């Protein structure tokens, strides 16, 4: 009981610090945190990763002036996916990926396509969700950027 209680307090402290970092103004701090997201999720555990971390990291996509931050989000998804599970991925992450397929910055679109392919290949989406994602990416087959249309 003592160990579990202390671990819960420690997880709450780290969740609070991560929340402050992701809510702050520095894109560099946010990108650094995203680069270590898998380790942070491991520390926080599944429940806090889903309930605290996932909603916060999705907000980084709202920063339209920092394409590197939006790209870092998609690069961090593989580490996050092991902790949040299929339901959270399909209901919260997949819509973010689909929205990013129309991002103004081509590297963000490419990052979204790569993360979509990785998550799909790992079988982390249901068949229906995979088909919806494939349908959303179909127009990119005609994209003039070869990295994007090959990724689609």
C-alpha cells in the first residue's frame, strides 16, 4: 500500500509537470517532451497517459505557426500508441491524423501519412477505421510532392 500510494503521488507530480510544459509557450520544450513521450507514458501508466497526457498533446496541433511541433506530434505517436489503446487511437488520434492530411506544410502531411501507415501496419486500428483512413488519404495519390503521393 505504501509503495502504490507513493507511486501514485509521483505519477501525479510528473503529470502536472508535463501539463505545465505542454501548456507553456515554448515550442522547443514541447518538441523535447514529445521526443520522450514513450518514456513519459511508461512512467505515467495507461490511465494517466489516456486521461491527462493525450488531451494535452493533441493541443499542440493547434499551433499553426510551428510546423515542427505539429510534425513532432506525429513522430511521437508510435510511442504513445502502446499506452493508450485502440479506442483512444481511433477516437482521438485518427481524426488528428486525417485533419493533418490537409496541413499547409508538406512535411507535416508526410509525417501524418507515415504515422498512419505505422499504426495501421501494427494493427492498431479496426478494419473500419483503417478503411476510413485509406479513403481520407486517397486524394494524396495525386499530390505533386513525390514523398506525399508515395506515402499515400
